[in-house]
C-alpha cells in the first residue's frame, strides 16, 4: 500500500502523519526542542487520531518522536507568554485543546503503540501513557515533572498512571518529579517491552505490522471490551462481550479461520 500523508487545517510540519501498510504513523518532529509540543501540534495530533478512527486503511496507530527524545511535554518557553492569563483562560486551553488527545483516544477503538526513545516527561509521558502499548528503548527515561514547575498533571496522567503502576508508585512519581529508567519502567508495568536503542524502530514496526495482520473487527472489539470493562461491573462486562462474540462469530474472518484450522487437521 502506498504511503499517504494526511493533512488538515491544523496539521503542522512539527507533527507528521502518514498512512501505509495498515499503519497510521504519527511522528513528533520538533527534535531541537525535545519534541516539546505546541498548540498547533496538539491540534494536529487530535486530527490524526480522528482520521485514524474512521480511515479504513488504518488498523494500528504508531506514535514516535524524532531525534533523541519522545516528548518533553509542553514547551516551557511558550508557557512564559501565558503567565498572566486568567484561571478561566488556563482551564480553557487545557480542557478545549490538550485534553482533546485523551478524549480522541477514548473514541479510537484501534490499537495505539507508543515507540519511546529518550525522554518522556510531564505531558509527554502522559501522551505515551494513554496509548495502549509502550515499547521503550533501553536509554529511554520517564518522569512526571509537573511538580518541578509548580503544576498538576493536567494531560491525563493522574488518570492513566495509577491504573498502570498502582496508586502508591504513581504518587511517588508525581510527588518527586524524578526520572526512572527503562528497566524500572518495565518492572513497574509502565512499559510493555524494552529493546536496544538501535532496535526500537524495527521492533515497534514489527509489532505494529503483526497486529495489523489480525482481523480488524476482532481488534476493535477487544479494545472496546477491555477499555469499557475498566468502568463496568462483571455482569455488564459479560453481557457486552457476549454481544461482541455474537458479532465476530458471524463475520467472515472467524469462519475462514475455522475452515483453515479444520483443513489443516484433515491433511
């Protein structure tokens, strides 16, 4: 499948979104600032997720950062220009722009993989946490640095991090603002895998391609069941998954897989 670049009114040279081989690739492209994000990048990020949700050519989304960092969070230099804003203005910039990313991801029922090279800090870490899977380079580092600049985790970290690593460990990271390395991130469940730096791109691409080969309907319904199940009781979850089961068993992917299995046994 040819590579297609998707563009829109808010797309920017600092965030590149392409689609090929069943994978939607979002690349943060501001390496000179450790991929610290601007509002234009956030707008483009949300647009990319919105496209991936309805684009039939996208089965998996892969997020990465160019250069030696994944994302260092919001640009502190730009924050200086907004120090005199009112509380209402600051809430609006967070709720109406930055927080569009986790909400867009909640609507995206396709697998999303973060390829974490270098530092993921503050909101940059939060933007990795809200992905479904995180693959880290051995040199990657992780920190919730909000407290270091007198902020609170406003990009969704207070929601996602405790669910991944537990309340006590999450609070330790929030309270101290200290960095942890990739091996510690793996130990506490913050990342799924750690690979050598020079193998990161190949490893994440291979994982994305493997997932992209799976039946699309199964992938989407598995994600819906797990994400929705985090909010429901057992009876509701069982009712939901039985509905998903009824739909996928009526699909051609399931029927073809059963026929292939029986055909192999008959040989």
